[in-house]
C-alpha cells in the first residue's frame, strides 16, 4: 500500500454545513452580513473578515455557542467509519480547517487526536472574542489565509507520501493543486478540479470516499 496522508477539511466537508456561518446567524448582530459579503467579493481577506465577525461577539457566549453547535452540527454520514478505516489501513489523517478550536475540538472529540487537528484558535479573556492564527501563510503564500492549508501541507508533508485532499470550497482549491488525489463534495471544487484537470473523485458520503480510496491506495 502507498504511504498515504490525507488532509481533510472540516466545515462543509466533515460537517455538512459551515459552522462559522451557523454561529453568525444565531448569535451575531446584523453587521456580520456586510463583513461576509466583503469576504466573498474579496474586498477583505478571509483572515480579516473572520476576525471582524467574531469581534462582534461577547466572550461570555462561549459555552452557549459550543452547546449550540454540538446539538445542531451534522456530521457527514460515514465519517466515523472512515476514521476507523484510516486507522486500520495505517493512513495518516490530518484535519486542516479554517474553523475555530473551541468548536472543532468538541465536535471531533474522541475521533481525532488534537495534535492531528490544524485550525484557528480563540481568546475569550477579553470582552469580545479574539481569533488567533497559529497556522499563518508561509513565504510561498500571500493570500492572508488565516489557517493556511498549503503552508501546513508544505510544512508537515514529504515528497514520498501520496497526498490526498478532501474538501468542498474555495479554501480547498490551493491545497487541491498540491495533492495526488482530491475528493470533492461540492460543485465549486468539482468544477475547479475539472477545469484544472486535477486527479479528483466526487463524493457525497464518507462511505463513498472509503470505497474509492480502497481501490486507489492498493494500486501498485
């Protein structure tokens, strides 16, 4: 079997919805919509926009927000079994996420060790929430990503590995370009993979990923 490392997105991939957007809709005053639109129109970076959106929230909401997502976030079918499969096959599974540790860690508790989760952080010591960025862009990226997935891959990957990226959105496009194989669960990433002629497979559930992966990693 090939020496496989998987870099898997979280929001919209492991979970079926975007948890930051879910929190904004539930807890944040209407100003967040203007910030979101500025991110989507690329007037401001993802890092700047996410920081600004969370700065609208009181730190006292921490536990309420965690409880809300633990109760409402939907894990994509087959993910638990997929994690077990990677363990059985000795596949290195890393989670690379633009999400925030205070909700990513609870939602993956018991499934993924914290040392295999690369995401943004949060400081609740002040009146408002401050987002922290422990995985910034390296010298090869100037997108002000916040959690820079390509930088993480360059930092922890190696040339001998067979790298797989699993994702759905614009934040997964640049890492997809570095991968030997991409699993895409959203039309955006699927169309971009087609356009760029990347080696990719579409999927709906992680059962699909397991089925496709078994055939792929056992090839000579």
